[in-house]
């Protein structure tokens, strides 16, 4: 059996440490993360439904957790994930329909989407705390 020959070191493919993050890649990764957040938030939603079905005492217990500082952070994160995923999904639907496919339009829709999400998030939370707009 012949002795194995020593292979030359081949160049490695560039990895995340080499690339500078671009708006499109950051928005894409955040879209995926928000999808995971929505999946985790579905567990909280089911807990809410179970508390509703369990009667007044179980619902009051759920509300005490939801209204705590940690509960508010979780609900804020869930609402951000929902609104971000919704706006990003609309953006993807527009692409699927053949709109905004030029690179300048991709960046423009990303730059419009981020403030839109933040404004919607502000409106939702102001309404949740009873602030009239």
C-alpha cells in the first residue's frame, strides 16, 4: 500500500469574521431570529389561552407574571418580533411579486422597514398603556 501523500493546504472560504455586515445580511439574520422568537412566544400565547380556560384564579396568576418587569420585557420582545417579522414578510412578498429587486431598492426598503417597525412598536405599546394618540 503506497504511503499517503501530503496534501497542500487549500485556501479556506471566507467566513463571517471576514465579511463586513451589510444591511441586507443583518436584516435577513434578524428576520430569522424574530421567527425563532415568535415560535417561543407561541408558548406564552398557549399559556395565556390555558390561563383563560382555567378560570379567574389561573388568569389572575398569569396576569401577575405578565405584568411583572420580566413579563413586560418578554411581551415587548414578542411584540417586536411580531412586528419585525410582519414588516419583513411584507417586504419579501413585494420581492416575490417582482418589485424592489434592484440592489438600491433592496436597501431602500430595508431603510424604510426598520423605522416603520419602531413606529409601530411605539404605537402598540403606547396603546397598551392607555395613551391616546
